[in-house]
């Protein structure tokens, strides 16, 4: 056990706080000074209402206040915004690029208002170009595309005399454009779809907060989006539709997606107040996987990271590789390192003695001791298969999970299959559940377009993405009775692409804690080899971990562009006090979530497993000491169980609840505090 003095504790916690931010909002020193060119998020998912198409979303310009006039944020005029697609392992670099450039005009420069008497200042249009030869040539596929004005307020938008005599919904829908090559595109402002407790993160890694109520730090904020709906046949390397896929993990349907912003190299400030740009184009921002440049790359390398393409990542492996092989965040999930520095991560612990054999702590060897042995022959870890890509050197324990998740994708071959059917041998063949392997680039979102869509009203839909699919494949009798390939709900979730609903902060923290290793049979240290039940308290702790903010503050749309309309400057977020003691307004799709948490009021209830067969473990965080009653009610409102009724100190509470005798159906867990007030609620599904 290392001795940790107060100085090292503070230094370690401070370093954590400076490297973990929200997705890619103001993540690096240079780009934080250039918000118009700052990538915030990238999403790639099959459209739930049109499974023959994929949605590509690149968001920019972080943290836009709805009331931020008179100079509301928009896209920059001297910036190239690009969405890049790699779809062929045999070709270097990008295969398809969508490039958007914007122009602005003032229709009435005599006023300081953005909108007056039907005229619009800062009126923005765009040109969308597409390259299908890796950027050698570009074709204009949409010109004079409309960007809706900022959602200033009802007088500006709706008034028939002084405003635009419209509704914002109409302005948005009028900006849904079809291209000459079959895409649908929208460029404009939307409510920021990312959700995270920013204040908790920055308060020395207090996620979930140990005291006080978690808050979505991006609630009430907008971003600028480029959203393009693309037929799968356009993105698939051979022009094939998804109906031609060999199976739901067909490797020929894997794409890599990343976004960038570029500026001209030279900026000249003129004495008349104008600005000129000249010289070559230089990339100033990029984003693929969420949180890479925030929680993996340290502050001294962030600007360099933004200047590179994913195809240069492998060439710079000496600079960046160790940040993934030995991720800093893992230090705060290891009691022999600095586990005590971030108490909120107490449920997240690294495997230091998995199967009483393998140590994945930073600086240890992980599976490297098996390199070259008969045990890894024919697996993805065999040098004869992928070279030294996954077992590069001693002292690189996370080269087998964190590195491929962020940098290569994961192949459908041993050992990257679920432990189902492995009979205790993590290197054996198991149940397939992912194949998004595309190793000729670095940090990108990788999506297998052949993997079926999980509908948002499916009771099993989960914001825990692919982790929820893995849990089902390991524990649900519908899927764990066979090692054969099956369509499991949420196989289309992050990190197989990224859906808007996916709780990527939670998933990535769980991944750093080793949950992917556990899924393939490298269980947590409290599992005894040969035991019939790998679902140990260590695994349950990781799977039930929550950051405290589990859903967006407003519902997403069920149709293109799937994100919510931007917050209005004159609405409840327009400078008015926000009552964070009330839950977010949830739509029908939110209430139908299965293995995930509905945003609680204060107690922040989670449950695992959920859906439930016979029992589940409820976990909640009491914000303050006092009386607590936990009830489980049916949809008719009748109480069917009372797991706890008594006095409780502030802090965490875990309750294992037997539900064997309950009929199949929907139930609700409620936490009731002083004076009978409901302080937490969670939907449960009984199988």
C-alpha cells in the first residue's frame, strides 16, 4: 500500500480535475479561445425510424446561453467544418468527407436587434460539399442551405408585425434539406444533447457528488449542430444496403467517424475593424471518441492532439500510447495507488488479481505474460494476427481493452467475446456481441451499421449502451443459454457508435475500471476461479455505479434531427432561476427505459439487474440524514414491497430485494423522505 500524503493527494486530485471535462466542451487551451471552431460532440447511430440510414452529428460552439444576445453564437464564416468517414480497412485515410462552410449577411444593419420587422441580421446560409475519394475532389451537394435564426423569443420569432411571423418548429423544419446525392441535412442551433454534472467533475472528481444534489452542467445550454442523415448504402464501402449484410456483425459494414474544424493559417487584423484570413488550412480541433482529449490525454499534449488526424495517432504512439495503456483515471480506482483521492469512485476498482493470475494495475503486465504462448495462438492477441497492436510491451496492461476501445475498435474473435460459453477460460470462444474493428486509424467513433437498432420504446433500451448488452448476454436466460450470435438489445449502443441517449461518461468510467475485461471473463478480484456465479459484489458495484446525471434535461426527438430544439432566450432558461430540486421533464421514451435510471429527485436510485428475474440490488444516495422509506409499487399504485423503513444517516445505502413472487410487469421503486416527500424514483421491469 502506497503512503499518500496531503500534498500528493491534492496534486493528484487537481490533475484529475484539469483533465476531465464534459465530452469536448472547451477541452484544450488553444481551442478554448476559439469557440466557433470547437468540436463538442460526435454521434453516429442507425436511425431508429429509418434503419436503412445512419445519423452523423457533429456539434460545435460549446455552452451557448439561450439569452446570449445581441451577438448570438453561430458557425464561423472562415472555418471548414468537416465530418470524416473511414469505411475501408484497405485504403489509407478518409474515404468520405462532408464539408460545410457558412456565410452570414446582415439584412438590416441599422438596428442592434438580430430580428426586426421581418428582417434578420446574422442571417446564415451554408454550402455542403462531399468527397468520395478521400478529399481529392469535392462536389457541391447543397448550396444556400438555410440556418434558422437563434431562438431569441416569441416577439422575434412569432410576432406577425415586428418578428418573423413563424414558430421555431417551422423555422427548424424549413431548414431540413435534401441533397442532390440522397442525404438529409440540418445545420443550426439545438439544445445541447450531452449531459454531465460539470460542477461535480471539476470539484476534484466528485462524481457522483458525495454531498448535495447532482446537476446537469449543460442543462439550459445550446450548441451548433451539423446533422446529416446518410443512406447506409452510401457509407458502406461497396455501396451495399444493410439488407445485404452477412450477419449482424458483418465486418464489411464497419465505419469510423470523426469531425474536425480547420482555419487558414494566417489571421490579419485590419485597422478598419475587419479581419482577413490567408494561407493553408490548418486543423485546429478534432473529435472522435468522447472524452479522449479530456480524461485521457494530459493537458500538456491536448493542443498537439487537436492538430493531428486519427491516421497520425499510430505514428505518434510513443507520445500518446501510454495514456491509454496506463490511463491516469485508473490510478483513482486502485487502492494501492491513489484510490482514496476520489472517494466518489469507490465502487470502481481495477482488477489487480483477476482469476488470481492477471494484474491490470497501471505499470503492470496485464495479459502480456501470455504473449507468444499457445494460449493466445489464433486469437486477436497473437502477433501473427495483428502484430504487436494489442500486446505491444510489458507494463502496458490496458493495451487489450482501453486501447482498442478508443483506437482500433474491437474484433469479433477470441478473446473479445462474452464469457457466455467460455467455461471459465477468458481466451476461449464465447458469445459474439461486438465487431467494430477498423485498425487503420486512431481515435474515431466506430459503428457497425449491420447491428440492429434498439428502439427507444423497447423496455430493454438502456443508456448504458453496449455494457447493457453485455450484461444481458451474460445473465439473461433469453441470451445466455447459448454462445451463438444473437441480436441483443443495445448492441448498437456506445462504444459501437454513439446514440444521443448513451451515458458515455458513465460507460467510459466503467470501462476504465475494467468492465470490458470482466465481460469477456477476466472477472474482478473477489471472484474465485471455478465459482459458478461471476456476478460478485465487485462487479455489481461497477455496474450499479452512477455519475448522478443519467439523462438529458429535455427529451430527444423521435425523428430527424433527433436532438431537441434550442432553448429560447425568453423561456425558462433565459436568465431565470432554475429550480434544480425538481426532476427533468421526461417524455414517453424516457419512461420506457429498461436497464437504466430515470433521473431521481434527490436520492439518485439505481438498480442492478434491471430488468429483474428474482432479485435486484437497489442503491441510493441519501442527501441528508433522516427518515427513509423505500417502497416498490405496481403500476396500479399498490405497495408490493417495503425494503426499508427507518432512520438513515446521509450517504450510500444498498438494499437487496427479493422479487421472486411478483408477476411480470412494470414496477416503480420510490424513496420517501421526511414529511412523506418523494425524494427518488426508478422504473423497474420484472421478467
